[in-house]
C-alpha cells in the first residue's frame, strides 16, 4: 500500500496520501517496491502566477503599460498610493488587542460576534440576542477581532498593490510587519482557525457561519504574491505563511463543524470554497485545489444557480442585489483560480444549463437603470442605483473571460 500511496501523492499533488503512508511507517517493504520510496513528495506543478484569486497576467500588463508611459491609469494609481500612504500609519494589530477573551481562554484564538445579532430589548440582560437580517450592529463588530482584522487585511492589500507598481520598499516593509504580527510572530499570532467566530450571544460561542469572515484572506494572499522580490518579505516569512495556511485548511476541511460551511446553499459555501482553494494553492497543495474546484461544479453551480441565471438563495435576502453580487464575486475568484489549476469554471455548464456566465448575465441585465431590480434590497433604499457600481468588477472580469459585448455595455 505504501508505494501506491506515494505514487498517488505525486499523481494528484495531494499530501493527504503521504499522511496515510506515514501511518504505515513500520510495515516492511519488499525488494520489488523499494524504488518507489524515493518518489518526490510533490510534483512540480506550481501555477505560473504568484497571484491566486485575480488575473495576475492582467496586472502585469497594466504595470508594463504604466512603465511605458501610459497615463490612463494615473488616477487609479494616485488613489492606490493615497490608500497605501494611510496604511503606513496603521498600528500592527494583533488578536491579542481585543477586549474580550474567547471561550478557550486563549487570546490567540480569533473571536467575533455575528454582525446581524442585536441585544433583545425585552430581556433584562439583552440575552439571548436576536437576529435582524441585513441590519448590521456596529457594537457587534467591535466586540471581538473583526474591526482590527478587517483593517489589517485591507492595509496589506493596498500596500501590496503600491509595492507592485512602485517597487518602493517602504510599502513592502509595512505589509511584512502587519503580516508577521497578525499571523507569524509567536507572541502575537492568530491560531489557524476561527471556531469562535460569528458567536450568537446567549445561543452559541461560535459558528461555522463565521468562516465567511475569511473572505479577505484570498486577496491578502494575492498581496503577498505582489511582495515578491522585496528584501523585507523573506523566503522564511513566506514558508511560515504557507504553513499557517496549511494548518488553517486542515481545520477547515476536517474539524467539525467547520466543513458544514461548505454545504450551505448560499454565499457561505461560495466563500468556504474560495478560501479553501486559495489556501490550497498558496500552500502548494495543487491536487487538493483541483479537487475542490471540481467539487464546486456540483456544490455551487448546480445547487445555487438556476438555468436562467438567478441565484434564488441570495434573491430571498433583504439585500438581494448585494448578496447576489457578493457571491458572484466569489465565483469569479474561483474561476480565476481554476484557470491556474486547470479547471474551467468560466465555461462550465451544468446538465440543467446553469452556469456562471448566465448568472453574470442575469445581474448585468439590471445594470441598466431602465430595468428595475424586482427584488428587495435595503441598500437600494439607502443609496439608490449607486449600489450597482459594486458589480463593475464582475462585468470587467466577464468581459475579459468571454470577450462579450453585453458585459462591456453593462460595465
């Protein structure tokens, strides 16, 4: 069995086979199979791009155009540098900064309270808190790690872009400091799980629904890819970050009830797969990444999207446009990662005819103000048609992926 497992580890780039082989370490190996013990641990199938959830080739083309004197991106670059300059002043946040202590007693454990939970005005102590869909409780956001975690991720992403386009070391140095403090330094690092996220006070101390709070991390991994070549972000930092992602992925896939997040028929499962695939790619588990991407054909496209492009489990929410756009953003990230891993989600069509392309086309139809969005959305009530601009990144990617004029028109 050991020789078979070692060959499978190479064939599928999947180290789980090696873990199984390791459990058989005391078993004898006959002379015929001896040479199989020298198989390499992993096949050399690293994706060509260091960027994972976005199109790295497009970003490279843009940088080349700017270096060749193209002025069409001047306004965008000015905005990126302004945001990066603000990020330079950000403190190096840590999970130890939160005022609350997780149920484990270990402040290195990430902790958060679900954003739609509110104290019950009809009970003396407000417990148990009640659920108000679509209405964010600002006090819930500051009770745990969320606010500082969000700020850290956004800062790293802006600094990564600034370094990528300018090659100025000050941006990489600050990004490296933020990353080391949050993820790597033993005194301050976050343990690789979020089992105490999305707590519901008076009900549960944590929920697998909290895995959606990992949604910033794929873009943060892309920002790390943009730091390549920096003197500050060292090879040992990257290796330690890969180990952290591998440990988090192990928790996501195998520590109950975390895998349940991948079975929810809405944006939670989309986010689960985005995070899992991005971590697998970053950690070098390419076979596992391909396997997860293949699973999304059934678990996401077939389950969530209808053949007319509707995503009904998002349309029933009271922020229907926002949730539809958000989950499609996850689908586009998965499709970009599929391009790296050899799984074509951009053009996959389910047996019933549903597809990512149709889902994007459904939303693109309502980018035209003449077509009234027929579903509930609190965001439309607050900000009107302004919210449709959030989907521009979707149509930009769709226009590139399909070379399709309707998406260019929607954009």
